[in-house]
């Protein structure tokens, strides 16, 4: 397939910016678009286009693999399992550390790939590369600390042990909003545990995943142990779900798709970990400094142009400071610049998918029709349909779509509240339970809310709390299991209990 032409409603004055940056890469193999299957780089009989979301311009081609390719990858992974699990944890860790080092060595080129196909500002892409490398380094050490235990025996003359052993071949289905970090967070844990991994990246962002695989190969990851298969998500997911040799499945994405994968994995009773949607509440109490709360809300709302499952979706502000907060928040938003992610001046890039931009617009229209007030940052009228200007909606009520649906874009909904009991009940009234934020200067209130807020992760007076050491994951329909921390490696291991009897004789 040839590169796609510029799409309707594109941004002609930005066309060629991503292509120029990609052509300047020293590592030309990073844009080859070949899938890695059984140690071989496969161009594929069919090719799809990678599109710059800022312009709609085709900037590269990649292999569109089919079900037979995925079946070959599963076979190769199964063959590689025994040798990889028998490798000493320190040796596996050394390979992961080398992989992380290569990522840091190629940080700028990887960041250009991420921004070109995902759209986020280049500074944020650079941060993602370093963040992603951190997971490889973390799990390199965790693999060496996957301790078992000895149980005081309840049987005379017996010795009881519990061992942690690798579960088998793992599959990782990764999203387009963090195309590097979500791979290393999953694959780092699985590889450290002794499991081969098959990565199925999002079709919007294949280049980042394939470049990462090239660096893994250079770091010494053996043939078949890490494979990246690109193409249609439905066609490639089907073999992963039905094949009993896939023993663990990890997915980051929408709750809707997560439910379907969980249902499909049930037939072979796979171990499933899911990091799904968020609808994060951001609670601001009137005892806190407004400027501090606004700074935190800006960071929690607009990172990755709002395309983040941790993004503050419902900003609840106590009525006593509500008007001051809205005015200060609008003033801070007015400083944001929208544009191509490769422009150093850009704060907010395009939405990666037009469906995300359209959802933002639909939520804005619904809120205004129901009485909300809108403040939108002006942006260049020549920007295409994937761009959504940073927008503040005040006087938002619970009956509006934005109060009940995840936004996934640069639209901030600010809702007033009166009492602590009221806002906790409203914050918890969601099927999601990933992350929540609380801003208060009362230690007692902070302790109360850290207990009563029903979310898997809670930030108190901070918008930033993720990283390799923490157990990332949510409650309710925001997912199953945890990524990162010492718990992350457990998603790819099984407990084995062993009883040694008759030791007395």
C-alpha cells in the first residue's frame, strides 16, 4: 500500500514536518515498518500507512500481518520459553538493562517517532522514553528478587515451600497514547519473570513499537522471546485469545474492548491483566491555596494533550473558592499553545484519532446545551479536525455527558460542591475507579479521603504519582491486576506449592 494522501480537513501548512524529521533519522531501520516474528524482520505482503495525526499525511508504511503470522509468532514463543526461563535471573536482568541503555542512547530518535505518529509534544515524548526505560531497569532487579517462601509445617517430618515460576508465553496488547512506555511496563515484567512476550501494538503507532523491538534485539533478547506483530487488532487478537499456549494476556485500552478480551480469554482460562478506562475526579477543598490547586489541575488535565487515562476528568471545587479557581484556571489555560508536536512551542498536540476529537466536541456541545459555560483557548484556524482547543467548561452538572463519560482530550469540566460527604459520594458514583486527586491542607481530611475514595490510586496534593515502583491499576471496571512495583511481575508468574514429606527417615 502506498502512503495515504493528506486527508480532508487536514493542516496543509504543517504537511511535511513529520516526514522531514523522520527522513533525518540516523537509524533508517526505525521507519522500515517490518514486523519481528521468530527472529526475522517481515515486511509483509500487505502494508498499511502510518499517519501524522496533525496533518492526516501518510509518513511511513508498516507490515499488516495476518492470523497466520500471529500463529507463527506463538509457535516461536513457545519454542523459546524453556531456554529463556532457564537463563539466570541476573542474565535476563542484564539484557533488560542493556535494552534500557540503548533506549536512552536513542532517546531523541525514539521521541521523534512517538510525536510523529502519536502527536504528543516532543518534550513529553522524550519524557516517555526515559519513563519507559525505567520499567526495564526496575524489572531487571525485580526478576532477581522473585522470592518464594518456606511455610512452617503443619505435618510432622515435612518441609513446605512456595515457589514463583514463569507462567509461560505472554501477550501484550498496547495502546496508542503511550506507545513506548506501555510496552516496556508489560514486556519488562514478563521477560524478567522468564516469559516470552508477543506484543500487538496499536495500529496508529506501530513505528515506536518496532523501533523498540530492534533495540531489544541489539540488547541480546533471543530469537522468539520478544516479537512484535503489527496489523488489524481484531484479526491478530483472535489467535491470542483462542490458543492455550498463550497463558497470560495484558491489555491497556478502553473498558469496552477490555470486556471483550476478558470474555474471549475465558475459554482457555488465561491470566488476564487489564488497565482500562479512567474518569478521574479531582477534588479541591476551600482550605487549599488556589494557585497550587490550579497548577496541579493543569498538569493532571493536559498531559499528553488530555489523552491519558489518569487525566482529571471531573474537577470538583468547593463553592467557597469556585469562582476564583475557574478564573485562575482559565487564565492558566490561556497560556497553552496548540500545534504540531514537533514544534517546540506546542503544549497541546492533535488528538491521535478523529473519533477522540469528535467525542470531545460532542461533550462540549452537550454541556453547553444543558447550561454549562465555555472558555476555549484560541487556536490557528488552519489546524485540522484532529485538533481540539483547550476548553474549560464551568457550571457543569452531573447530568452532562462529560460528568459521566471519560473525555480523553483537552476539555476540563469544573463542578461546584458544598460538603466533603457530598463530593466523595459524587466522585465514587462511577463504574470506573482508576485514579483520583485530592487537594486540601487538612491532614485529617487527606487521611479520611485517602481511605474513603474508591480508586486504585490517589494523589494527595500532587498531580504526579506514577513510576516503576508503584502498583499501577484500578478498581471496578478500570481493570484487573497491577503493573509496575513488585506486584507487576506477579502477573506473569504462578505460585507452586511443594511438600517434601518423610524427611525424618
